[in-house]
């Protein structure tokens, strides 16, 4: 009887996940167009792809589009809290190889990464570099079979460039994050909206009139600061890069050290890609009731280990929110255990934004298939042709018309004479 109940529950779970995927499909016109083309042409027929990306509805639709192109997919998540079990169940129900579930331990997560590589992939699609890291550390023999891969995140590209510099990278990796149609939109508008959506939904508190401290001023942080200001918050930016700090100042934000900002903030959002951006020393000086969250890929930006070791007490006060009582008597709140706040504690980026990023992933995968022999064992930029293709397709989907240069205008721009 218990098995019967579980089977019924599992079917219902998969149905819920399939409904989520159907919803995002309606709002991802680029991927829909690719799916229609791929069902006829099968450009990835016989290609084996291993994918590790936050496993929710948009990613699931990417997997289905790649499968429609003829690829054999093996899929896992890229964060222990970002996998949505109903979405994973839908993919598994369709026959896809899926190795992921929400709330996996670190050991289980690593096992899922390794199991995803058992299909001996030709192409890797990575988010944070965990698949690449597993191959280079534990399964180096697979490196001979991998043609190349795509990396979705700033953090992952930092890791890959370190590997390239040391001469240990075994195959080419396309820096998808650095594509214009990725970082200018996904990192800025996607992160900006989804981070604040998660914070507001989880806390149910007003943002207007509060002070938000944004750590870093890269593209993700720019989006977070911009959206926070639009919601009525006073924004403080902390930075280590003087040029980015100057940019934040000229964009109208206060700029100071985290030591100074820690005493002033109501909300804290880290997005630096580096560890110990907020330390226990900073936390101990924060206001009573300060709310901490992280928008960087790994949960190392807030010193969670030190906070857990030095807390007086800890309790869950709302879904995804832990209250920490410090030894000095003050309390702070942490959303999503210091993991990616917009995906570990919410639904991630809007579908239309991920349509752009995943279109770049798809075209980059096709590029790897056709050009991997000439790419070299290095981090490769996304070609301008791919950016142009994606931008033109999305503008067409939006019904936007562009001007065109006349022959005389082209001649004028090509000449040095005025």
C-alpha cells in the first residue's frame, strides 16, 4: 500500500513539474524556435551531453530542446538547494537520465555529478565548473572523450581560466557567461529582478526606506543595486576594484568598505564570487535584525561556518529564513542558508531572460560539435556571430524593426575623411 501511495505521489509530482515546463516554454520563443528546427534536422544526433545547471523549469526545457536536436542527455543540478523535485521528476518520467534531488548532502551532490558523467559525454554544459572539476580531479580519462563544453557563470569562468593558466585544462570551454546576450541581460536584469523577488517573497517586508548593502559592482551587482534603488532602498556598494567603485559612485550610490557598511545596512546581498565577503567580524557589528543573503554561485561569500560556530542559538523563523542569535545578544537573519538567494530560495531568473542565455548555450554547443578540433585546450569567447544571431532572433520575436545603413552611410563610416 505504501508503495502504491508513493507511485501516485510521484506521478502527481511529475505532472506538476511538466506544467511548470509548459509554462516557461510559452515564454521562451527562442528555444521554441530551435525546438521546431531541431525536430526536423537533428543537428546533435548521436552526441552525448552532460549538463549541470540549476535544475528548474527553464533548465528542463533547455534539456528537452537539446534532446529534440538528437542529443542523449544526462542531467544534474548545480546547487543542493536549487533542484526542484517536480521538474526533475517530469524529466525522469520522459525517460531522460536525471541525477538530482532537492536538499542533497555534499556527498550526495558530488555523487550526482559523477553519475551524470557516466554517459561519457562529448559536450559538457556546466554552471560553476563542477562537472569540469570532477573530470579533472576524479575522472581524467573522460577528458579524452570530451570535445568541449560551455560555462554559464562568472565563477565557473574564473575557475576555468585558472586551470588554463596552469596548463591543466584538458579540452576547450566556451565562456558563455561573457557573451553579450548573456551577461548584459542575464546577470544584470535577471539577477536584479530575481534576487529582490526572492528577498521580498521570503521576508514579506518592505524595501522602500531601507538601506541595502550590495557587495561587488559587477554585472550581477549592478542589476541588484539598480532594482533595489527602484524599489526605494538607499544603496551602499562595497568594492575592491577602484574603477568599479568609481562607476558605482557615479551611478549615484554610496561607496564604502564593508566594515563601514556593516553598521548601516538593513539588507545585505553579496555577489562578488569571492569568499569571506561578509565575515563574522562584520556580522557582529550589524544592526539587530539585519537580513543577509548571497547572490554569488557558491555559499562562501557569507562566513556561514564561522557564524554557525559562534552563534548563541539558531532557529527557523520562516520558510528559507534562519534566525541567528549572536553572542552579543543581537539577531541576524540569513536567507537560503547563504546559498544563491534567487534560486535556492525562489524560482530563479525570469523565463524570457533565460531564453537568451540558453539560446547562447545551444548555439555554443553546436559550435563545439563543428569546431572542437581547432579550438585548443583553452577558454574560448563566444563568437560575435552567435550574439548577433540571438539578438536578431529575440528582436524578431518581440516584433522590433531596426534601421539599416545605406550604402553611402557604410562608405562614410569606412572612410577616414570627413
